[in-house]
């Protein structure tokens, strides 16, 4: 989407979601989130009528986030079946 550098922040719900994930998936998701610092690249879609503006896909997991003013705020992380509830 663009080549800006971003700072990553986590919302309280996202931190709880990370705690609930198996260790292997948590590590993979954190690596994927770290790559967002270099820009909004990857399987990202803009969301409509959702809690967050964007979603990043990683297998069966989704990372919901907002991006504004050089900051990415991770809102939710979870299985695609549950994360949009």
C-alpha cells in the first residue's frame, strides 16, 4: 500500500488475544506484525463496517489493525472464524 515506516502499538484486546495463542502461532504472528513496520505490505484488505480499518491474513489467523499518522495499532488477533465477532 505504501512504503512509510510505522511504529507498532497493541491494544488491550490484542494483547489478550496473543496470550491465548499457541506459542508457535504467536511467534509467527509477531514476526508478521514486525514486518508491518516497513510498510503496509502483505495480504492486507481494507475492512468496511468493522472494529478495525484493515486486516492482515496469516493462514487461518487474522490481524485486525488501524493505521494512522505513522502508527499501526493492532486491535484484535485470532482465528478467522472468531476474530470478527
